[in-house]
């Protein structure tokens, strides 16, 4: 049983914690700003030094200040060190953090690449070589492609490395947690002395505190029974129809789960759980201090009850894949310490289907417990991801509200902070490279349907889309980061539209840019604007497969060049047989000559599908991989490829290199 002392989970005093618990992760880096994120087990006393690679003397030094740190638990400090100055670009640099226990690289020599004495990086104003990907599920059977990325960077000179690493969503899977991971999370909470959490008074659950969750027989593989439900009574259908009004009066009301993930048995609930999850997916230190076999050694007894044979088998399977994931974490930690890393959330960072429909939003907001769970996901996202993307978005009042909660973690302070995060509208940000990179928030500023409660919302509302358009006006080229592809696979989008028509959009994750007429038409209008860039590159993930499209406007000679590049997942894959069916049906139903193309919202576009340089006819590549993009000086792609988790490079050559010149261009697009 977990013990709570003075509002904090008790720490095992026999366990000696290392100073560094997670990180360092190189975050926002420009010619005038450098930020580094890490988590330490005590208040950090450190001096940052920066020098030209190989130089004996540093040209810049600064202290890591107390204002850069927030204490999260009795043994956990989040450090977001920020340094301002005039830093050289396109130059091999090295940095060091001298802490109270010695240089960070002496404490952790595994951070260094071969022949390094300090951590190296380069500030690159041009985004001419970008790594990108999303969807990293620790216990998925596939390998971790971030390890393959580290292998590649290890062999590169500093000048040859990527300009940045863009992680475009699902950095954690809060709604799909392996049993061994959840057990490790519970142990980490105790080790770090993270605060207990008092759940909202009057919420529909019988849970009062986080300790009640740990003490529940449903703690492992049964949390779907603890999570809130809501009453469904056909409010999602068109009530103006007399048939549906009569049907509603006769049918019984149903209790449906608010959290719609089909794998929510170990869904994270408290802030401490979300925070511990981030530490465990990015760094190996805490894994060395927890017993990942604890549940098995206890004969799978959870608070007096024994897990069923089904869940025991699941636990063993998850443990096998998780062990392989943990073995690669030292390399993941090393990669993120050397490459500027930017991030944006997608649904699994908080919960599956987050804000997919108005009906889902209403059910979640009306539940005090659901609102708290989503709020905890947002707090942890800000602390571990959002803060480092764009520190300028979080002013003194924002930081003061955060410090108020973390210094006195009461339910009132937590709810106040969560209420502020619900209203916050600056999760999107711009990276001032050339080309400029616009990283979109496609989750919290949605264009909600006004016709039906269960109709998918647009991924961005009108105001957010207009802000995006203003940010790219008169730019020669731009890179747009959208978690979901702006231009996806038509057959799959048709399936999603069909499930929406049947009233089941959550069943098949029916969210794409074309699902909502308002957002779809506004987005397409933006691409036709005369002052928009000549070259658009759209980087996406989310879907668990990879593809590349070249897109032109029909009936316009001066069409911009639009490139949709999707790489997903970093450690996740689509069900292979189903994807092959979808790929084949997309070819059959939406071939270049098919009249069905004119029934889609993209009828004004010519979409050229790049064929990967693999055997067979598959255009959708189903491999865990990280995307590699190289850009020419005009901002157009010079090379598109994915680096698979097994180290294989799969390229998507330009259309003209694949198609005989004798064929009409009308035979190449749909």
C-alpha cells in the first residue's frame, strides 16, 4: 500500500536518487536564445558554458537560476534553463552544465558521442534538414526509430546533423499504458515524493484521492471502471426529425464512457502519473531504480485480488516489448541532448479522441473527474513539452499561477490552473527558421459542428485558420506542422465519413481536415490566396503509416507547390492487412479517371502520389520510422525519405523520376 506523508507520497529512503532524472533536452535554439529542459532530484546549482567545438575556453557562461526551476515533488525539480545572448550560427558548438555534483557529462558519460568531451550542437537558421515523426508507443511490438536516428546522428559531423527534430504528437500514450509501465509509474511517484491529489468534490466517482486509485482492485487493467460515464439518449441525432423524436422517447438511455479509448484499462488519471510517464519515456535513469517485475513477484495480486489469466498474459507480452524500449532509452536521451527538439500535442498526449466532437467535449466538461484528468494532461504537457517550444508565450502571470499550484498543491489551486489552461490559446507557435515553420494546435481551437453533437469538429476554427494565413503572407516558402495530414488517403476518409453518418465517429477516429465543411473550405481557400507562399511543405503524423503527395491547384497556371509529407509512427504501426486493403481500395475507387474524385472536397486539387522506392505497389509504408526531409534553397523538398527503426532508408522520389514522359499528367493524380 502506498503511504502519504504531509500530502506527498513517501520516498523509499534506502534508494539513492541520481541528480539527473531526465534530460537534458535541447529545446528552443536561436541566434539569441538557448533553452534546455531537464528534471533533477534536488534544486539544481549549475553553470552553463558554451564554446566553439574543440576550444579550451568558453565564450559564454551563465548560471541556471532559481526562476528557471519549479519543484514538483519532494525529490523532483523541473528545470527549464533559458539563456539569452548573441550566439554564432552554422558553427559547431559545445555546451556543458557544471552542477553541484560535477559536470553533467561526467555524471552521465553515456550522453556523449564518440570523441566528444562536451555536448555538441549547431544553431541553424535554415531548416534545410529536418527529422520529424509522431506516435511513440513504448510497448508496441515494433522498434523505436529514435534509436535509429541516434545511430545516424552519431556518424555525422555536427555540420551535417539535422537542423531540428520535430515531434508532431503522441509523445506519450496516456490512454494506453502498459501494465508494467503503470507499475513503474506508481514506484516513481513514491521515489520522487510527488504530491497526492485530491479529486474534485462531488465527482461521480467514489475516488477521493490519488491514494484511493492505488488502493483500488481496479488499479491495474480495470481503470475503465473508475473513469466517468455519461448518459446517451440520442441527443446526437437531428432532433428536428419526427422519427428520431419518437425513437428517442421509446429507447432506454445508455451509460457510455467519457474516455473513448478501447484500451483505457490503465488510463492515466492524476498529474503525478502523467508527469512520471514523461520521465519514463525519455530517460533511462528511473527505470534503473524501479522493479519492473514487482507485479509478477506478487503473483499478480492487486489489493487483495488476483489479475485474471488474460491480463497476466497481456502483462508478460507488454513486458517483453517494454524491456526492448527501455534498452534504447540511453540513445534517445543522447539524441535529444544534441538536436534542437520541438513538440506539439495530439490526442494521446491527453486522451484518445480528445475534442473530436461537440458531444465528446460536452460529456467531458460536464464530468468533474474527466475535466480534472484532461487538465492534468494539459499541466504535464505544458511542463514537459509546451514550455520549451515557445517560452515567450508564458508570461509572469502564467508562471505565477503554475508556481502557486506546485508550491501548494491543493484542489483549489489545481482547478484554478486547469481552468486557465482550458482558456489558453497560445499552444501553437512559430519557429523562425528559413523557411518559417508554423506548428499548429489542432486540438483546442476547433471548429465545432452546429448541426449534430456527434459530427466531427474541424481541426481549427476560422479565427485560428486566419491567424495561420496571416503568419504566412508574403513568405516565399513555409513549413506547416499539422498533427493530422491535411491531405490524407481518400478511401480512409470515406470510411470515416460513413461511420460519422452512422453516428459512430469515435469508432474509427473520424477526424481529418476534410471532415468539417467550414475548416475544409477555409483551408483550401488559403492555398488559393495570391499572397501565399510558392512552396508549402506540410509535415504530419498521427495515422501510423507514411506517404508523400505533391499537390497542385486545378485550373490555375500559377499554382503554389504543396507537398504533404506524413511520417508515422516513431514506434507504432497500422494493422498491416487492413492498411493493404485500404491502399488497394484507394487505388481502385480513386484512380485518376474515377468520377468519385469529383465528389470530394478536394476536387479543385490535383494530387500526385509519390511511389516509394520499395518492391511492390504499396504507396502507404507501414513501418515504424522517423521522417527525413531535405529542402532546396527555394523551400521545396530536394529529398523525402523515412528512416525505419531497423535502419533502412525508404525514399519517395519526385514524380518526374518515376513516370515516363510519354504519360499524360492526368494519369498520375487523383
